[in-house]
C-alpha cells in the first residue's frame, strides 16, 4: 500500500504507524448499526466497514479531510476495507466483531528475508533512540531539535510537555522545531520516522518513534537532557553536569 505523503501527521496514526493493530471499541456504533447475527454474533461486512469509517472520521482525521468507503470484502478471516481520503486510496482490515482495526497489512513472508539484516545495521543508545551516521543538522549554528505529534495522540500528549520543559533549558544552545499538529519539516519526518508519532529527532543524530513513557517522566527528562547535551558540547554546564553519568553512556 502506498504510504501517505502529503497529509498532516495525524493521518500517519492510521496508515503508517509501526503499531500493528489499534484497538477500537465500537460499543456505541454497534448499537447504532443494529444487532449482530444471533447465530454467529458477527456483524455484517457493511456494518463493520461503516463503523470503521465513522470512527476514522470522528477521531483520527485532520479537520477538512473525510474518509469514504469504496469497497469491503472478506479476506483471510477479516474484513478488508478499501477506503479513500482525498485523492488517495488505502486498504485496512477489521475483525469481524468490529473491535480491532488493522491500519495496514504487512507481508510477513516477504519481510522475513530482509528484517534481520536491517535490525543488525541499527544502533541504539539511551532511551531507545536510534543512532544515525548523519552529520549533526543545525540551524543558525545550533543543533536542530524536532518534535512531531498530534493532540489526538495520547502518547504525544504525554511526551510533548516533557520535551518542551527540556528544550526550554537549552534556549541559547538549540533550535527547537515544535511540530505539534503541524505539517512543517516533513522532509525530516519522512527521513527519520517510520510514520508513527510521537517522533523525536535530535540534531539528526538521534531519533525515536514513540514516547518514553516506560522510563517515567523523570527518566525521560534525564535521557533527553543527556542526548541534547551531547549535541551542545555539554552546554549549559550547570544543566549537563547533572546528567554526566548518562552522557557517558551515549
């Protein structure tokens, strides 16, 4: 399926996220669509498809964009939904009970041959950030820090204030691109993100798709501080000295 290229970031939640399945609980929609088959408990394909389209339009799309159903059919035990957003068309999959939406299908057989090699080439550092071989990207001679997210994304809502607090300590040392619900800097987003959000790109040297929730707020703040300090040459010293042990692990 062709990746979404021009729409704003919230659409990536639906079609190019690394998350394989997003749970969608359609209790209210089921009641509105009518009862399922008494014998099987399975909704009709049209019911499930319309529930998915309604959910996408009400919860996932940026204002002004509308998803419409093109076709639905049964495939491999689930319903394959062919839908259209703007001028682009996509295939998604929904379980027959209407509870789980698979935004994208992955060919596991085709991926199995190349996946191990790509994993071996990747190097990670603290906070599960991917380390790039690229030169540090700068703006006005300062390392450029990018945040990509959306208010409709719970993990983005968790991560965003932490990023703002941390970057606020480096106002003189970095250039912060705060792309919350923004379509700016999409060239950076496409290069360093698989399509999921939140995405953090620190000086084009460290990148991560997803939040640092598993570290907790304090742990995430320390990791981000240490990584940025590694880009600023340990400045400001009073801030960077507090995370010296983490900097040494990078």
